[in-house]
């Protein structure tokens, strides 16, 4: 089996895969354009599949000890009344992005990460037996290998995210006319919040005002728990971005180059599965390479295991993005969500 791997991107997938390959004896080099690990970021849900992947990396107990246990969620109307409950059989954990990065990085990766690396030109990468694109939704490696057909697809929604001081005990997501607002616990006695708004709804409110005023305009008439969060929001720490997902690819690999995480299957955040699927990718790829007789066979096995499954999650996430921000038939969507929640 080959010994040298170049991973582009020191995000969740790149760090997780780097750990797994180093444990298998690979010489790993991870190229990251940022100068350090992120110090800010909102909560990520670690569903049971992600916890299994973290356990395979020897990190599951750290997430259990340091994250926040989540046993379900309520879906609410703007007046605060519930229309659906999710109570999964197995618990999941909420962990902030900076904490997850810290856990994935630690001393196991040593000096394997090349910070501040120029990764815009894949042709400048060192020679290696395996090249991994873990470089996100706008992956230069994907673009170089697959061309314009790999461009992300706009979802026509905008996400706002942030963290405020103070803790909450439950996970809620409130659905209204063309917009949603979510509130979750986060470690460190903080609260994670997020909003998702359709472009046309946003256009009715966004007249050059600040993001804090904009959020107030969008959600001021909603139930008191949302008002309590918005009263604590720091305007300088709001993350606002247009949302995209990935069109389905015919393959996650080409020659000795393979894609994982958002580079392979970026998805809407509405199912809360992006980070989970990325961790599963990393562990599955390492397992496939470990058990195969060649890099090509390992990549082929990974593609067979992961591509269709991940792309199904992309479709579900896209559907939830559209359904949760719908402007018509809202009673029907609540009924549909109530049915779907029973199978979560």
C-alpha cells in the first residue's frame, strides 16, 4: 500500500482523515490556507453515525465529555406552540466547531499541517500516492478535476449564525413564512442560534440596515425565546452567507485524487448532517484504503460505499431547506414534518 498522502484542507474532513492515515503508517501532509485553527464557530450536531466515526478515531469520549448531550428537538410555530417533536432512539451531541477542530487536531497530527499554504493551484502540490480534496464547497481540486459541472448550486436562501452568552436546555427550530430560527445549547454556558431566510423574504426587509436590525425586523414578532436570544446578539459576530449545495457527481475520485466532505457533497444545513457525513467519509476512506490491495481499489471501494449515501443526504437536506422556508401550504408542511419526525 502507498505511503504518502497530500490532503488539501485542514477542516473537519482533512484533520479526521489525516489522523486515520497517520495511524495506519502513512506519511501525511495537510495543506491549509488559514494560518491556524478557527477560534469562532457555532454548534455542530454529532449524530450517532458521526459518534461511531469519532469512536473509530479514538475521540468519541472526548466529544461526549466536552459536548452537550441532545436527546431531541421541538419544531415550533412563530407563537411558540409545537407542531412536531423529534426523539431519536440514540442520543447525539452538540459541539462547537472550534472545540471539534481542537479535538481532531491535538498532538496526533504533530507538524503534519502546513498552515498558510497556497492551495489555489492544485498543480503546485507535491507528488504523492494519494491526493485528497478536503477543501470545501468551492474546492479548487474538484474544479481542476471535474470542471464547470462541479460548480455549487444556489439554494436561494441565506443563513445567519452566531453564539450568545447564557445557556438553554432544549433544541428548538421555529418555522414561519419563508424563514426559520433555531436555538440550541452549546458547551461553555453559551447558546447557539441560526436563521435561514428565503431571498425574496430577505429582500422585503433588507434596506441597507445592520444585520442585527435586519434580524429584529424578520423575527421581532416571534415568541419570547427568540427575542431573548436576539437581545444578546453581537453584530460583529454574526456569520451571514448565501447557501449552496453540490450537484451530484458521477464519481468522488479520479486517478489518485479523491474528494471528501463539502468538496464531494456540500449540502444545505437544514438536516444538520454536513459535519457528520464528512467524518463518516474520512473514516470510510481510511478503512477502504487499509483493506484494499491498491490505492485505486481503495478509492473505488470508498466511492461505492459513500457516494450514493451522501448524495441522498444532499437531496434530503435540499428538501428540508425548501420545506422549512416555504411560503405556501404551511399547514401541510407542518403535518409532513410531524410525520417525518416520527421516523427520525
